[in-house]
């Protein structure tokens, strides 16, 4: 097997995932939240591919491709929402979007 | 014979259907003619059947004809069938004969009423129902006719449906009759369980094998139906209220149809009653008690129709007495002549009411003899026949029942004594009414509203002619049978209802002399008080004016408890428990939801944190469990 | 798929497909109601064809249409007419649904595409319930039948419709879920969900699961909490369907499922169910006697009548069951007519309360005749079809215990009381404050809807053996 050990990949993946999660939790701008989500997904992708290599099985890679497709569509929808919000001159602040409060 | 019998049954039904379907496209009078012609046609068919039957030997006079299977459930089958035998023949002739006269009379009486078509449709339905009752070839069709008679009476008593009192009276009649229907139905359920059938011959032939308890229960159920329909104690209270209907309806109910059905039922099912002799004695006792009570109440009534109504109740009491002691033919004989003179009395009273513009209170009448001599004559014939004065028809029939009672055991003789008292009362109340209405000076009301003669010839003819025919029948109708000498009715009915008891000639003579004497005494007392005014009329007793408080009693015993129970159930069970439980479930769900609402902050970061925290917890648990 | 039996599938699928077409395909609004009415009349036509085809002498399952659906689970699409009673109930369904659809057309219900789509969907689902021969399929149709009802009550109902819908949903959901559990347990034990191959099951619990759904849907005392509100707040024609047809689905369930699959459970719980039915009979009659409005009387009388029908079924002899099936058809038609009449009266007087009604007979002969005729049949006057049904039921249950028949006889008297009270409350005595002089008599369109129903009732009065002789076999 070429390259670093699987554990190294997983550490990077965990780092990416945590970074993204923190971003989602602490940032208020929807743009950044969306960005952080992408980072989380990429972390997950990295983990999938690492395991795929580790077990010499293609399934993980296929799954990663599916995740990318989902991520792409998610960005489209997310950005669309943000643009719509901007055009309605709403504050770009997730804390102020609380109309679903029970 | 069957074809004629079916024609007789279906003609009146056909006219009901026809009038209903044609609706407004025919004139009111045409509806009356359709009804009259159909009833007369039914009478003609009955006569044809009668002639055919007369030509056969007495053992061969019973014929059952089934059209099709009406109800088949499980092993129980019952056909739409009619039984044509001497008893049903006898009733068919009375019902269609008197019935068609009354319908013809209605042509004049109801002339000009807004809803004449509806009236005649109902009248035909009434005649059909009664025919179905007497012709029904098994117990179930007897019950169906029974129920339809109750329905028709409901429709006709409540004919003036804009009057609340008429509607209430109609409902009362129907519900009391429904009570009787229910007891009969229960008796039938018992018969189905024990004999598997409701056919007359099957039931009668298997009745011997039934236990005494079963027989008593069955007979009691039948008796319950009979007293309800015939307005005998204790289910008599609907009859006087039924006077809310138009007068010809009262005549039809009292003379040709309905109230005589109870007598017919007892005679028809006599094999069952004879196996439960105590119930049969009870029937005689109830009839006797009713004839006494009705006679007393009739003394204080002030409505001309109600006086006659109570006299019917009393006469039916005599018939129950006769049927109860086993003098079936005598009871049927009285049934027939009673139909004649009672129809006569009602229709005569109808002429009076019609002439006075709807007034029914006898205290406002008086001195009508000079103004309406023909009506006075008709009413006099009816009254004498009712009081049992020879040679009018009532004498022959009533006295033969009393003689039969005299021929029986001690119990029957007590009934005889009460019957004699009843005969006195009959003379008294009948002639009280006649003297007050026709005798004396003209009252203020009559002077102000002089009877007007009708201008329409048809009206006069329809009312006058029918009353004349009935007057002839009431005069001579009793001569058909003269006890001990000449007994065609007893012989005719022998194959169906063999008398249990027959009076000797001397008993006949004793009974006749006593009853005629007390009847005449009653008339004399009536003359003394109400015509000659030698004595002031005594104040009516409150107990009589309140009809022995039966209405109050039944309201207190049944109606108000039912209303109260419904109300209590509504408040205690329906509201809080049935309805409350579901409201409670909904409320609980809502309160639980309120608690959980707090979690929905609407802040997306909180949700995300919850997700992350949940994930973390899962991971920790995962690690810990490993 | 077996080729014969196409008619059963057609009768289920035609209205379902028509419903989807109405929802999806755009068409001018004026076409919607006639199209729906046409489909429902076709249903009646198909039913007549099925009636002609069904061989009552042979009995059993006929017009059977079968296809494997989920092979591993033993679930199949299996529909057909099982014994005579399912023919009669399907007939009742198609006729009442056609009348109700026509009545909706006459009333010009708003949002027609949704409304008529739901009515057609409902028709298909009910026919499915009466013909399903697979328990899971039965359950699916059962639920499919309830969903349009929720919407019809909730969206087109009267002012109190939300509460009515909530109660209806909660009650029926609880019942249905218990039934689902019972269906699954039965299917796992038997290895198939087929009602024909499954064989009997002695478990009382499974029986109770089914009984719960049926008892709520019928309803039987004391599970009728949803009934008064639902019957009062629904549009008149939906009430007609609810009490005329849907309640019969419950009685059908007892007859088709409980009696053939769970004879032991029926045996064990016969007495409690008979007692509940008898109580319901008297209780419903008493409350009907006190109800302040027409719909209240009809609603509580439905409770009483269903009690009577269950009495007949649980008499567990042919006499009672034959009478019960006849009474199902009779009551279905009677309550449909009465609810439609209640709607007609409410349309004219804007209220159904007796205190504001009265005196409507004067000058309105058609209304008076129709209401009087139906009322007279409803109170089971001897000679009517309802009388034949009640007589057979009570004669049957008499053999289980005379007391039930005595209670039934008392209820007959009570029935006379409440029906006459309703008739005179609407038609007779003084003119009520809500009755205007210019309130019209029944219009020809209304008569065209009601008279055929009454015609069938009169036919059944003349010849009740037409049904009672062709129930089981």
C-alpha cells in the first residue's frame, strides 16, 4: 500500500469534520454555515475513501461520489435560499430565522 | 273463491296507490270516488266469495292461498298468504260492507276539505289493513295487518295535523298499539322457538305438546295485543283521544275496523286460548271491567263523540266477555250488529256536527229534534239498538252473550251481574246524550248557528243515504240469529270456533228479561233527569272526569320516567363519560404537546447542537459498550 | 391472474382511477360533477351485472380475482364476492354512493374536483372492503376508506367540523391500529393473509383486535363518542354515507372475518357483545327520543339500529344473521334517505332543531309524503322491510335468551316514539319560526334522488325474502 497509513487519513478526516461541525454550531452567517457543512461532508468523504482503500473495496468510493452529488445539490439549494433571503433584504443571520419556533 | 278473496284484499290497496300516484292531477272528488268504488268493489268481491263458500259443505269451507314466500330466514319460512274460511269471510263482509258505507259518507262529509285526496288514500289504506288483518293466512300476516291498522289509525287520527292535540292523540294511539304489537311479537318469537312456524294449522296442531308456562305466556302476549287494539283495560286510554280524527274516521275505527280486531284475534286463536284457560278468563274479566268503567265514564262526557267512543269501549267489553267465556259466535254476532249501530250513531253525530259547523260539545246543543227530524230518528234507532231494546239489533246479540255468561260457573255469573249493571249504564248514558242533544228547548248556540241544509245534492245523498242504509241494518240486522231457535251465525262459525258454552232457553229468557228491564230503567232514569228535569243532574265525580286517572298514571309510570332516564343518561353517561373521555384524550395530547413545544426553539444552531451532542453521546455509548 | 372475476376488480378500480383522473387531469369545473355521477351510476350498473352473475344456489366465493402480491409474506391481491351478503352490501354501497354524489351535485359543493374525487375514492375503497379476500388488503381498503372521510368531514363540514374530525380520527385510528396488529399476528401465525386459506384461529386476542375496529366503526355502545358530532357536522350526504354504508362495513367485518376465522372468539365473547348491543339499542333509542334536532335523532337511532344488527349477528343462528343482513340494507337506505332529507330541511329552514321547525307538511306534499313514508319504514311498522329484519333478528336472538328479545321489543316501542316525534317535529303542529312560507317543497331533482331509494325500500317491504333467502350459502 502506497502512501501514509489509514489512521493518518482518518485523523485528517476527523479534523475536517470537527472543524466543519464547530463552524456550523458557532457561525451565524448562513453562507459560512453552508461552507462548514461542505467541510463536514468532505471529512466524511475522506473517511469513506480511506476505508475503501483500507479494505480494498470500491463501495466506499462510490458512496463518496454519491455524497459529492448530494453536496453539490445542497449547495445549489442552499445558495438559492441565501440569494432569495438577500433579495428580500432579510438579515443574513441564522439566529433571526426562528419562525419555526414552537 | 280465492280470486274473489284476493280481489277483495287488493282493491282498496290499489286505490291508495292510485290516489297517491295521481296526486294533484285528479280532482278531490275523483279521489273520493276512487276510494268509494274500490271499497264497494271489495264488498262485491267478498259477496262473491261468500256465495261460493255457501255452496260448499261446512267441512270444505277453509282455503289457504299463498302468493309467494314473504320472509325466509334460517329454517323459518312464511308466505304472503290469505286464509278464506267462515270466520274471515264473516269479517270481510262486515269490514267491506260497513267500511264502504262509511267511505261513501265521507264523500259528503269531507267535501271541500283541502286535503281530501290524502284523506281518501288513508281511508282505503285503513280498509286494506283491516282486510289483511282478518284475511291473513298466518300469524305473521295477522300481525302485519295488525300493525298497518295501527299505522292507518295514526295517519287518520292525526289527519288535521296542524292541530297539536290531534298530533298528540295520533302518536298516543300509535304508541299504545305498538306496545300491543310488541307483546304479540314476543308471543310469536316463543311460538317460533317452540313450534318453528307461524302457520295457523301448524301452531294449533303443535300447541297441545307445549308446556303450560309456554301456553300461558303466548296467550298473554296475544291478549296484550288484543287489549291494546280493542282499547280494553289497561291499554284503553288512546281511544277517547282518537276522537281528534274526522268523524267518519271515528266511525271506521269503531265500527268496521281496528277496535274489533282484538275480538277477532281471540276468536281466531281460540285453540291457543282454550289451552290456557286462565288467560281466557282474564280476557273475560278485563272485558267486563272495561264495560263497567267505560259506562261510568261515558256518563260524564260532554263531547258527543266521546260519549259514543266510551260506549264502543263498553260494547267491546261485552265482546271480550263473550269471547273470554267461549261464546265465540255470540261475540262475533255482537261485533257485526255493533258495527251497524255504532256506524249509524257516529255518522248521525257527524251530521249534527257538520250541521252545527264543527261543534261537538253537547252542553251547547239542544232542541235539535224539530230542526233535524230524520237525524233524530236515525240516532234514536242507534241509541235503542245500543241500549239493547227489542226488536232492534243490539238486543239479540248482547243478551245472548249475557245468557252464555249466566250458563257458566260462579266466576261467569259474577261477570253476568256486572254486565247487567253495564246494560243499565248503557241505557242511561246513551239517552242522556240523545235527550241533551235533541230534546228540550233550543240552546243559545243552536239559535245563533241554526243547522244549515247542504245545497250540494251529492253531499246530502252521500250522507243521508248511507245513514238510512245503516238505520235499516241496525233495526233488522239482529234478526239473523235468535238464540235457541234460529242460529245461522253459530252454525256458520262452527268449523272455526266451536262454542265452549251454550245457554239453555230458560237462561236466554231470564237474561233477556233482566237486561231489557235494566236497559229500559236506564232510559227511564235518563228521561227523568235529562228530559223531564224532575231531578237535578248530579255533579260529575272528579274520578270519572279524569277517566280513573289512567292518563296521569301512565304518564307518571312510563312517559316521564323514560324522559327522565334519557335526560339522566345524557348528563351522566353521554356527556362526561362517552364524550368526555375522548375530549380528555385530546386534551392530554395537547398538554403533552405543550411541554415539548419548549424544545422547538426555532434556532437552527440549537438543533445542530442537539444533533452533534446526540452523535457524541452515541459514540460514547458505542465505545463504552465495546 | 385469473381471467374471470374481472367485474370485481373493475368495480374497485374504476372509481379509484376516476378519482385520480379528476384530481390530475384539468377539466372545466362544470364537467366534474356529471363525470363523477356518471362513474357512480356505472358502479350501480356493474353491481347489477354482478348480481345477475352471482349464483346464489352455489354460494361461496365467486367472481374471484386473484394475483400474488408480496409472495414472501403471503400477501395477495384477492377480491371476490364471498356469499350473498357481500353482494347486497356492495349493492347498498353503490346505490347510496350514487345518491350521495347526486345530492352533492345538487348542493353544488365547492372545490368540486377535490370533493368528487374523494367521493369516488371512497366508493372504490368501500367496495374493496366488501370484496377483499386477503386480510392485509382488507386493512388497506379499510384505511383507504377512512382517509377521504376525514377530509370530507374536515373540509366540507359544518361549524364544529374540526372537533368532529378530531374525535373521528382518534377513535377510528385506535381501532384500526389494533386491527392492524391483529392482522399481522394472524398472518404470521397462519403463514398467509388469505381469508380463504388461512383457516381458523382460536386466539381471543386476535379476535379482540378485529372486534375493536368493528365495534368503534359500527359503533357499539359505549364506543360511539365520535358519532353524534360526526353525523351532525358532516355534509348531509357524507352523513348518509357514514351511517348508511360505513357502519355496515363494521357489521360486515364481524360476519366475514370474525365468524369465519375466529369462531372460538365469537363463542367466548358472544354474551358481552350481546349485552353491549342490547344496552346500545335501548340507550340509543332513549337518546334519540331526547335529541333536539333531526340529525341527532337519526344519529342515535343509528346507534340503536347497529345494536340491533349486532344482536342479530351474535344470535349466531341463521334466523338472526339473515335478519341482520336484511336490516343492514334496510337501515343503510333508511338512514341515507333521512340524512338527505335532514339536509333538505336544513337547506330550507337553515336549522334542523325541532324548536324552530314544524308545520312543514302544509303545502309541501312531496316532502311530507317522503318523510312520512321513510319514517314509517324506519319505525318498522309491521309489513315493512325493516319489520321483517327486526322480526327475524329478534326471533333469532330470542333463542339465545328471551331477555334480549324483550329488550328489543321495548326498543321497538321506543323507536315508534322517537320517529313519530321527529316526523311531527318537522311536519306537524304549528309552523316553526324558522319555516318560511316560501320555503319550497322538494324539487324534482331531490325527488329523483330520494324516490328510487324509497322505491327499493318498498320493494324490500313487499318481498324481504329477496335478501333473507340469499344471505349465506
